[in-house]
């Protein structure tokens, strides 16, 4: 081959690589559905129960999965079990459901069940055992037709597991330790001699030996009279979520350590995680000699007893990314399902949920040392790159927290009821809301000595004394629904829900609309990266290199989706979207290799999926109208009964948003329906309490 030909081929290769990189790419993560609660096998079908997703079925050994939720009034599925031709699903809030046709349809099976929060189901001989959150243990000898409560010695603790060894029945409780019964559950006694923990999540029997997994593994060879620790090789990985057996092997699913194997009846353990992208293992399932692991990144399968793992097609990527922050080379993403980090610019993700008690994350902030997360349950702090979180809520009087801002040694939180201040050297939050107590603050920014707060419906407020007092700063700001704030050297920008971007050059005293070329006014996020301004809208990403005087769409390869968060890091621009995870694009390519005119996105009739979904107690519904018309927006329950009218009247063309408050409704599935001229569409929403 000639030198010239080699050069041409290399040049062509580099050109192809450059072209292939010259657009947005979907990072296929972070992943929704991290709480994969259980597996069940029925014939050739495998079923997965997933918190917030429901039940999925695979008929090809985990290659593909399909949701089978018809008739389930809640998708909070915690456990699965099979009995004969029946498939049972235990849920949190809906009790027990049964399907006689492999999940195609479900019916309630709660007769006699006093607690709708079911955490475990086990079929032993011909009896089904159910463990609940507060009412103890229930038994059904008639395939779920009715249940009898057997709570002597078992109530007031979450019952997580059952197993039977000979004539002795064992139950594990989360916080209440182990109990056993020799009279088919009529009475129970504690059996914890030698056990150093009260938290258990899994029980198995192998060769007459009983194994209990929780904070460590314990085994008993005398039917629970005494127990010994069986942790050799597990090291510090003591959070054992599940135990299963195949032939002579015992497998332990742990978090954050992944899967461990013992071939000597628990005397020692060794990690078996090769090929598993996410080691956080919440459940294990067995189908023949195949082993399935439910992790924070979906399902993995091993056909060789854990020697190697391959990804099954259960990567539920339809999650929304509400916040992004970088700390050095580490990128963090806050989602409706928790916090994730990536060390390779989004190609692989690690869930960071240890200590996190609320997973609906609205905001992230970094001090350069610590990471803070604002959630529907308050603020959490991590001092070790997200490996462990702890709540820092003392003095924080209400939730949710929608905005966080680090300013020097101070952390500010925006929420319903104004702004709160937390100093890094202190232990309490103090109100910094003089004049803002009745406002819902969803955006914060700082410039010089000034602090700015964006109110959902109230415009922009400014404080020059660290939040002691606030004053309105919205002259010229024709839109009061603020979605985002960002401050540059001398300029401050505010994003609004329907009216685009506004600029202030005088510390927020006056504002001017800067929307030339911005074809969508529904803005959600703003960022300044190397003096270039970026905005995320319902129609993708736009940039301005002249302080908003003109905008250019930069959406090649990006689906027409709402961009809720924007951040720069490691030479990339990252965009967190509604329902389609995280995307990235090289900053250098956006700025120098891009020739893309702004695309005109014409407004058409549309009804978007509510956000968040699932929700509690309120959610937002968005829709678009191409012309002024009469609009009816109503909500129905699963019986077809109308429960709310959200809109009934004439509305102007453009994008609209309605807040639906369900404080007076019960948990469950509802439907919202829009009717405008000939456009009629309905979508499903889910209220979870």
C-alpha cells in the first residue's frame, strides 16, 4: 500500500470519526428502576418486579422484557411468587395481586389482608406466606383466595423473608431479628442466639443448614437454636440483600459489593462480578442453571455460575435528569430515581444511594469538596464523592428543596417558604427569607455581593445581605414564572416558563427580553460555560455568544425533547432531559465545527406526559395549542369517573402548563384527557403516597 493511500485512508478515518462525534449522543443512562425488588420463574417465562415500574416478563431468558401491568392499581411491586398456574405480586400500598395468565391481567387478592404494604411472598408446600410492613405475617392455604393473620410475636416489624426447614418455619424481620414457628405459624419465638444484627432480608436452606442474610450472613445447623457468622471473604461488604442456591453453590447479592459465591456451604466467599457494570445488587433470581442479578443498572445474567455476566435488556433509560454538577473529572446526575456518578463522561454509571432516603432529586451543588443534593425529602450531604449521604435537615422546616447554591462557605436552599442558609461549619439551617416566606423559590444565583432568587409565579428577588432581607427585582420582566437563573461577570440571565430569556445589566434592577432566534419560550435551564450562554428548552438546546442578543439551535442528533439541566465538564456539554436521560456533545465541536441555522419549530397540538410521574401530591401537565381555541382538560380514575377539571375555556396559542394537586385523592392510577377542536388525547399518571 502506498504512503499516499495510507495517508488518505487515515484522513478519511479521522474525518469519519469527527463526523460521527459531531452531534449529540444519548448516553443511555442514568437508569430508571434501580429498586428491582424480585424475580420469579414460571415455566419458560421470567418475571421481574420493579419499584415504580411494575411487573415485566421475559420469554427469551432475559433478552427482552415487556411490562404486564393491566389491572395493577399500583406499580410499587416489591415481591413476586408463583403457585401452580398463579403468579402473585406483592405491592407497597395495594396489597397482593394475582394473575392466572402470566401477567396479562391482574386482580386483587386481599381478602383478609389487613396491611396493604406487602414486602415478601413465599410459597412453601401448598401454603403462601405474606410478610407485611406493620401487621406481621399472613397465610393463605387456598392459593390466595383468602388470608389469615398470624401475628403472635411478629407484628410491628417489616417481615422480609420466609423459609422452612423440616417442620420449623423461619421468618426474617427488618429490625426485629429472626423468629421461628413449629406450629405452622400459630405462634412465634425469637431465635437469635449468636446473631449480632436485627436486620434480615433473605433466608434459604441448603443441606439442612439455615442461612440468614442481612447485615452479614449467619448460619444455623441446629434449626435456629444457635447461629454463627458466615462472612469470611465478604470483608466490609455486609449488606446482603438476597441469597439463592444452584447445585452446590450459594450466591449472595450485596450492595455495594455485588455478587459473592460460596462453594463450601458458606465457610468462605469470593466476589464474582466480571462483566457486571454496576455492582449494587438488590436481588438474585434462578432459572434452571441461569442466574439473574437485579442491579442499579438493570438486569445481568450469568450462564456459568457467576464466572461472567452479560447485560440483559432491562436498561430502563426513560428517566428524567433534573440536575447535573461536575467535581473535577466526576460528573453527578440527579434524577427522579436518585443520584448517579460517572468517571467516563457518561458511558457507565454508578448509583449513589447509600444513606439517601428520598430519591426524587431536584438539585445538586458542589463546594469543590462536598456534594449537596436537594430532594423532595430535604437536603443531603456527601463528603466522599457520593459514596455515603447523610441528611442535613436540622432547622429546615419544609420540603421539597428545589434549588441549591454554594456561595463562599455558605449553602443556600430554595424551597416552598423561601430561602434557607446553612454554613459549612454549622449544624443547622436558618431562615434567610425576609420578605419571601410565602414564595416557592426554584432558582438561585449569586453575583458579587448580591443573591438572586427566582420564584415560581413571583418573578425575581434580590438580597444584598445574605438573605436577611429581599426586595423585588423584576422591572421589565413580563413573565413571573421563573425556571432558572445564572450570573456572569456583569450580566444576570433569567429563564422563564413561556417567555424565554431575560437579561439584566444593572444587578437585576431592570430586565430586557433577549430571545432573537430562540424559537421556543419554554425554558428550563441556563448555564454559562467559557463566556458562552446555553439554554435548555422544550425544543432542545440553544447557545448565544453575545449575551443573548441572538441564539442558535445546537440540536443535531438530539431528539426534540425538553432539556431540564445543562452543565459543562471535561470538554463536553451535558444535557439532562425529560424522560430520555442524559446526552453529551463536545464543546469544541459546538463552537467551531457547527454551522446550523436555528430551526423553526412550529407549534402543534400536543399533550406531554406529566412531570414528575409517579408523583405525590402534585404534578405538572403541559400542552401546546397552534391557535386560540376552547380547551377542556379533565382527570378520571380507573372507573371512568371524573375527579377533576383542570381547564375549561378559551386559551391563546402557545405552550401552557397546569398544576394538578391530588392532596384529596387516594394513591393509584389516573388518566388526564385534553379536548381542543378535533384534537383529543389521554395519558396515564400515577399517584404514590
